[in-house]
């Protein structure tokens, strides 16, 4: 992921280790990939990751404002990403809030879904249409089998890295696919589900690219179908 012109700074953040979790700035999709594996391996999530959901946030214009982001140089933490990726954990106890894991956030990690929505997405903040955000919800077990990135999107036209890559090998899908990140972040209003119901849940649990929901449907999806 990369910033847009809301934040004019071009300084590159050094790779850091957030306690317990590997984190490489600007590689949120890979951070979440490793996060899902570690949450499952450490017993924080189910061993098969079935209580985890990967959420890609973007839009047609690849301009989405999010607040409380560490990469921001503004007091309110707002930044304009081309896309962002987070992990949502469904709690076993229905009385407990669903949790959002965003390793790029300055909010507590994890944060309750309702808190994350109100503080980071800020639906009450009026945005121009080109900044409206869409959310692709993908079941983590499917994501871990299917996602691939050779990091081509992080190179400029001369083949130089825009941001330093992680030190580990690129992520290759189980079927041998080398790169499909673009499929996850390609979003159009026409692809947003018309309504939330059992069929939406079934699609998330079965479809490689999950489902695309609007900002107003995000919390509704997790409250109604899980």
C-alpha cells in the first residue's frame, strides 16, 4: 500500500517489530497474511483460522482516508492510502465484541470493531464520493491458501523499490499463482452486495475473493450473519 497526496512526506519508515507480530511498513497485505498464521499458531485464534476474516479497504480511485494510522504525520493520524488491509476476529462468546487487528494503527491492538469503525473509518465524517470506502471481506482460511504477491506493485517504472520489501520470500498461492493482489483491491460500486443475509455469509465462506460491502454494511454483516 502507499500514501497519496494528503500526506506529502516521502520519508520511508524503517521495518519494525511490533511485539509478537512481524510488521513491514507499507506491506499491509503481507503483514495480515503472517498475522493470521501467527494468531492461529499461538492459540489466539482457532488453529484453522476459521474465526478470522481479512478485510481489504479501497475504492475505484485508490484513495481512502483512514484515521489513527502510524504512517501519518498529522495530529489526527489521518492518511490517504491507496488500499489498506486489516484482520477481523469473530469472538466465540456472542457477548464479546469482534476484534480488529490493524498493525498500522495507533489504536490499541486489537480494538473492538465498533471502536475501530468510529475512530478509524469515522462514518460520521462527510466525504466526497471519490473517497467513499468499500470493504472486501475474505475468510482467512481461503485467503491463506489463495493469496499471492511477488511485490511488483512496490516497484517503480525503472524496477526500483518504492519501499523496502520484507526480508522473507514472496508469498506464492498453493496453486502456484505468483501475484493476484490486484484482484483483491479492484473494487467497484457495482460489485457491492445489495443486502446482507445468509447468502452473503455463504459467499464469504466459499468464494476466493469473498464479498464486497459498503461502509454502512460492514458492521451489519458481522452482527447479522455471525
